[in-house]
C-alpha cells in the first residue's frame, strides 16, 4: 500500500500499516439490439481499506474489506507465516486469501491492463470465488519461479446451514528467460471443487466488456453441480517497452443426480506497448502483472507513464446441447495512464458479441462499450 | 477532522489523516392522533469514518463511509485537484461529493443548528441525493463569494441494470457586507435532473421533526418522473452574538408518459443568540454555517459555548389535485452546547403539523417531538 | 488493543488509537440423526475494527464495528466520562456499550475459555442483546468489587417505526478472597425488560456447541412478550494454575394479551488447568476472565501459554406445556494456546444433546462437534 503510513518498532519486527484503493468507473454502451443493454452510468468498482502488519519477523497479518456497492465484502483476511529455506521462501496463509488462479486472475485489480480481467480469469479461474478461505501456501523459488497450493472451503458469505464447498487449487510459474530486458513467462494452473449439497448452484456469468453494465454478460442457467475441475495455461513475454500475454482455461462441471455435465473453455491474448518507454510491470516472484516504475510522475511535473494495449478474448459454454450455456467474445483497445505509482486512469473501448441461449438477452447481439476508471491507491 | 492524527511528509505536500463523527440521538413524540407516531427511542444518526490526505500540494483525496443503521453508506469519496488563479481558487472533484445544495443543505451535519436540516434542504435541495457522483467543481473568489457547478450521474447505490439519472447542479453565494462583526449572506441554487427510465420513482418524504421517528413525515405517493427542476434563494445575517437565516426552495417535477406534473415548495426561517458570547460559526468561503470558536472549553474547565435558537419551517406539496402530495410545518426551539471544538450536545423541541393525503397518516395531525443529540468529531 | 499504534499528546490527556480482532473458526459435526446437522465449514466469527481515545484525562470514546458475515454491526460506540471518588472510580457511558451481563457474558470474546460463551450467557444474560444502547454506569470499588447499572433502550438495528424496548440491568461482583495466588469470585446479575409492542418477539435460540453450525441450537417458537425479568449468580475461584467457574441464570418471560408465560433456566460449570504454569487471566476490577500473561511467547522463541479446560452446561425451556421451548446440554473439552498476548488458537470438542419441541430438529438428538479458532488481536 503505497503512501499510507506504516509504523514500525525499532527493530522492524513489529509493523502496522493502513492501506486502501478506490476505483471509480464510468461506463457507456451503444449498438445492442436490446435497449436495456445500451445504458450509461458510473460506479465505485472497489473501495478497499485494510490494516496489515508484522507481529514478528516471520509472522504477518492482513485485514482487508471492500465497501463498494454500499455493502461489506471480506477480502484478504489472514495470518501468514513465512520461512526461508535453501531453495526459496515458503509462506502459509490461514484465513481468506486472494487465490493464485492464473496470470490475469492473480494480478491485483490495481494493475490489470484493462478495467476488467480476461475471460479466462472471469469464467474459469474465478468460478469458485476470487478469495479462498482456508489454508493457502506458496513457495517462491530462487530462479524466477513459484508454486502454490491451497485447500480451502467455502467463501466468507456462505450460509451457516450447510457444509462449505471444498476446493483444492494449485498454480505454478517459471520464467525460463529473464535477461532483465527480456522475460518469458510460462504458467499452469488448476483446481478441483467438491460441491456441498447446500451450495451446489453453478452458472456461467462472464463479464465480456465491463462491470458496470450488469446486463452485459455471457450467461447460462443454473446447474446443480456435484464437482468441477479446471486447468489453464499461461504464456507471456516482455522485451523493452513491449509486452504480450496469452491464456487458455477449461472448466468441466459434473452435474449432481445424473444431470447433464458440461464444460466451458475460454482464451485471451493481449499485446501492449509503453508509449513513454517504461517497461510493463511484471513480478518474476509471483508471475503476475504489476505497475510500471513511473519515470516522470505528474506530481513532480512529469507526464506519467502511458501504455497502449489491445486484447482479444472469448468464452464458450455452448458445448452441451442440454445445458444452455452462452458464448461470446470481445476486442478491447485500452489506454492506461499511471500519473505516479499510486494514481492511474484507464480508458477502454470494447467491441463485443454475446450469443446466449438463456436469460433476457438471447441470440447473437453486438455492441460497443466505453469504460473509464480513475484509481488511487493509498 | 479535529483531533484525530494527521501525518505529514517533511515538506507538507504529502499528508494522511483519519477522521470521523458519531451522533447518538434520542427522540420522543407525544400528542399525535396516531399511537404509532407517539414513539420513543434512540439511534446512532451518523457513524462516519474517513481517510483523507494530500498526494501533492494540489491533489487531495477523501474516502468516507457511514455505518449508522448497521449498513454501509458511501459519503465523500473523491479525488480533488485545486489551483490558485488571480481571482480565487478553483477545485475539481471526481467521485462522490457532498452536494453544494443550499445554506442549510450544504452545512455539515456536524454544525447544523438543529438535529435535522430544514424543509428546504430535506424536501427540495436533497431530493436527488445529498451526495452527487460524478464531476463537481467550485470556484472560491476573493470577496467572500463562491460558485459551484456539478455534472453528476446517479448515486452510489443505484442498480447496474439501467442508466443512472443525470444531474446538473449549481449554487452561488456572496457576502455583500462583512465587517468581521456583521455579515450578510445572499445565495441562490438550483438543479436539473433527467430521470432514467430505470430510476424514475419520485416521492416527497420530508422530515418535519426528527429522523428517529420514521412515521413522522410529510409524504406523498410515488410519481413516475421524467425530469425535475429546482431553484432556491438564501438570506442570512450575523451581528455580534446574533444570527438569522431564511431559505426558500421550489421543485417542479415533470411526469413521464403524460402523467400529472406537480411541484413542491418549502421555506424556513431561523434566529439564534449565543448565550456565552461567541459568534455563530459561518464560513465566508463556502457560505455555510459552521461551529463557533469555543472560548472556554469544558475540557479546560470552562462552560463551553451555548446557543439558543428557534426555527419555523414548512413544506407544501398540495398543489396538484391529482398527485396526492402532503403538507406540513413545524416550530422548533433548540439549545446547542459545544463543550469544545469537537464535542456537542443538542436539545430540540418541535411543535409540528402534517396533512398528508396518502400513506398511513392522512389528515391534519399535530404533535410535539423532543430530540436530543450527543456528538463527537475526531 | 495490544500492538496497534496509540498516539498521544505530550501530556497524555489526548490519545488516539486503532484496534481490532479477527477470529477465524472451523467447525465439524458428526453423529446427529439429522444429516443437515452433520455439516463442516469455516467462518470468520468476528472481524472488528475500532478507533478509540481520550479527549481529556476524564473523557474517552470508542467507535467499534464488526464486519463478520459480510455485514456491519455496531459494537462499542460510546462517549465515557470517569471520575475518581474516595471509595473508587465511577464511569458513565453514553451510547452503545457491551453489557455487564455475567461472568462469562461480560468476558471479552477474545478471552472466553471456549469458542462460545456458556448457556447462561447465551440463553439468559444476552437475551436483550449483548450491546445495550443508552446510559450505562459502573463503579469500581477499591476492594476487588464493582457494581454496574444501565438504563438503555433498544439495539442499534431496531426499526424506526416503533418505540424501542426499555431495559434496566445491573451486575455486581466481589472477591472476598484475593491473596494474589488465590482468588474467590462472587457475583450476581439481573435485568428487567419492558417490550415495546413493535419489538415484542421473544424466542429462545441457544448455542449448545458452536456458532458456525446454525442448525445446532436449542430453540423454541416466538412468543409475543410483554416484559421479562432475569437474575443470575456467579461463583468462581483461582488458585495457582487451576481455575473454576459456575453460573446459574433464570429468565421469566411474561406474554402479551393474556398469552402463556414461560421461563428458562440455564447453568454451567467449568474447570481448567494451565499446562505451562501461568495463572488463568482474571480481572479483579471487572470480575471477568481475561488473558494469561504469557511467560514464553512464541514470537520470542518460547512455547506460549497452554490451558486445558472442561465445561458442562445446560439450558431448559421445557417448563411450559403450552410454550414449546427446547432443552439441551453439552460437555466440552477445550485446549487453548496463547502464542503471545495477542495471538491465540483454541480447539474444542463438544458432546451435545438437544430436545426441541419446535423447529426443524425436534426430539432427542445427540452429536459431537469439533470447533477450532485462530485469533489475532491488534
């Protein structure tokens, strides 16, 4: 959390800090055959506050809440212990932890290239929830690699009248090339979810353009799920001011009581160039996108860091003739302006198509959505 | 935010602070013909916490939430840029900003003379919401004057299934006389609201005595609105320990689909005297009431600042024979005790009358309401 | 609030601090005749954040919220004035204050011996709510004794459409023996509640094993209450590494409109031994359990403080043939590990029986529940 105060004991073993992020979005859509999809408005996408700190050199905690939409959401809320080994650093988290789901899925919402994550993240990786509650572990190697493993159950807003779903999740990445100027990222991820009879509803409902417009989703009916399995692959590369990333993900959902199984697959590819020369931000430790180091902050009289990006993404749940899943794709051109390390403005334009077989917006429908975001991190 | 810590970088360009306000109210009503209006109880009227700061000399942010009623409400939540010009200072706010609606309407809830704002604020100025989400601007002149202009859409808890309402709002004030001991305030305000078909419900529901008693409102049925226009005038004056203020406001509501239009008007006048000699608080910059400078704080062994005040206010939505709006008026005598700059106790007694033509409390009804508040600001 | 920063003015009269507690629980039940009672899951039991401070040597405030369950709950939210007298110290609280209800009921949730309080606290003491909103007072004597008295109305989430319930509550304790190594605690408590016609619903719904499992309650139907009266007795003792406590409570509920009255009684006894030698924590000032002083904190390479405890508890609302209240009892063995003064792990195993006459789980039903908690206080 840049900027906000961090207090520390003399030996640095004990720290306490406060942080937060605010994202304020504008959205406008035109061109849909459905009038109620051609809507305009603004919203606070995220309003997060957190307290975090260390209680010993090896023991940390974080308590983070989100207040967007005039409601409370529990985000990171954990106790974490870390230990250095010969081969790297191991961390164990107990509580609610942002899941290590994929390249775009694991990237902080502060630093995604576009206002919303890609279809692989939204349709596949995040299906069991972006925050896993239970035990999460990660091992960060010394050769630009990491592997994570989590055994969790349920989310923080499940009912207390039935058992929670059990989720096993893993992800690994390795950067086989890292010359400083050039990096190649390889990654793989997957999970297995065992649905409790009390929380067995599954449906695909994937963001295809932006979050504000709640009518603009690729969606299918609710399926009475017994278990699901996913896997995904990640490929990305950076060289100088250029960066690119591609992801594929597949989710198999097994129905309860002899119902019809189905599967969803999604893919996405994005390319970007930094107009002001700073490299795209990327963490070789975690294998995720992060923010560029702004060379000339606006708050010091500079012009900030400017990035121009494009993305093509698609999601397909048309595989089952019986389960009426949807399909859709979108092409986004985006401009990102980091005024400094803690302020950012984004502008996205997305040409999208959805082809739903259920819900209020069935059949092939096309449109254009403009999204803008102002963000401050403290 | 008085009292709570404010951290600052050595050059003062970067600051971070935490603030809040807590208001705990008691309410008791007698004399109504309706038993369910003669109720007694207490509530937390406001529980606010905020983080705020500067990220550069010209760039500020504020993130404020309200937790009263066991729910989350977004209040000030903005990024603001300011610049000094030859004629004064300009500020632009992006996000959610307390609206510059009128003399009482714009006065902070910490410093209103009585526990609740007047009918002009509650029935006219605040109809589109006390917080405007979008772009708000203000220009503070060098001659005790200011003008504001805001273009906003929606509120923070609108549905994401339809477009937000668009609102254009402006207010200006000027103090033609300001001798230090004597101030005369002139002000004007107005707005235009374009209702989205998804958020077209309008109804008058005006507080006539206090907030706790939810049955004690001047109220009318919901109207399917297409647009509305308001204007208002403000006159106030202070001399020595005396202060007075008067406001008038009118709201025209145009119905959708050839329905019946209606209008509401409201007026209010209040006078006060400081028993302990301190002048009433008034900001010549913003044209609003604020707190007195307490000469002898209780926390330093003094008696604090005591103010005695009276107000007459009325609201009238009886203009349309078809739209069944209500009417009502009230006379309040109030005592305000500022223990110091951040603690306050208020005691109000209101004789009120409502004459509703719809809802559960129709016909002429009279009663008396005692309201008390304890407040701390940190 | 251990650990989190506390800022103070040079003379110490003005302070500001931030604190919080996080409790993350796991729960698993087996052996019930009802499948939906044999459930497993985890939850955040409490997520609390507070701001607190002194605004003068004698004047304090606290503003505490709970965010568990993705909702907002107001907890301590008060202004408090204290004064030293010849015989002791008096404190008056205005606002929402954790009620002084009984030995286990008044013990902070940070320091209860088991994950949940006993049946006396849950069925009797806390029936009118754990937080009382109004005026609470306490007088702390100079001979290990105190007495409290509160006149309050309603809770923080009552509707504003009817009067709040009025509650009068008192508790006193005295430690006739206090040699430092040996303490004997005597206590008594009671309250009278006058139900408003708008808030007249009463039902017994008592936790018998843990909180996660919402199906595991001793419960009865809703009764239309006119008033209720309770009283309770407390006996506890500590000597060296041993501690024990017993409580009895009775609640009489008088029905409205000539309905059938009923009463509930509950009792509980618990014994404990400190495996690592530290005395059990107990406050002779307030007459409540608190945390042990951890001799060898884990964060300093030690093993922390370990306590082994057992409890038998019961609740009985079978007294009325007409009102179909429930009955139940449970035996818990618990292990508590204080890693240091602000971190704790609890493990409980409870053998329980319920015999409900209404609701979804009627008749005699037995089971076993394992509960675990990880807690951090900052």
